[in-house]
């Protein structure tokens, strides 16, 4: 499980755990978003090697209730996707901050630093994260 106080968040309910040593950001959706979606049944992610731009749609996540778009929280190159979550989308619901991660993107630290901290995200969601 990721340390929720050390990661960054977006207003689109994604979390970003950046490793400065590798320059890679692990990205997923928050458990708040997963709860709002309901049972996740399908995840469509960009292929490794794909360039993504912060704020742009880069995939989709489908639940029994709705289809939502995934937005890239940072600009960079996708270096890995979580094939396990593609095969078993319910991991997004059961372990949003762990096994339910979605993709890894090579990104600039400054872009990650500009995202919301836990307190700001909790304020946005009314205390949930």
C-alpha cells in the first residue's frame, strides 16, 4: 500500500506516487473515485511507449454504473501499464492504492510537485481520500 500522505492527487481523483530516483510516476485512481464509480468492470489504458499530456484523456474506466475518462495527471511517456488490473479490473475497487494502480509514466518532478497534497485533496472531496 502506498503512503497516502506522501503522494499527490488531482482534482480528477487520481493519485500519483513519484519516484525521484527513476523519474517514474505510478498512477491510479483514488478509493474515493472507485467508490463513486461502483464495481469497476473494464479498464482501457494507453500502451507502453505512448506519450500522454497532463489534463488530456488517456484511457477509460467502466463500472456497472457508468463509463469515466482517465486523465493524464502529468505529461510524459507511459513506461508500463498494470496488465493485472486490465485482466481483473475489480482490483481498482479492492486495492486502489496498491495492486489497483493503473500505469507508470516517466515525468518531471516539478509537474508532480504542482499537484494536490493529501490535505488539499481531502478538502476537495469533503474529507475522503
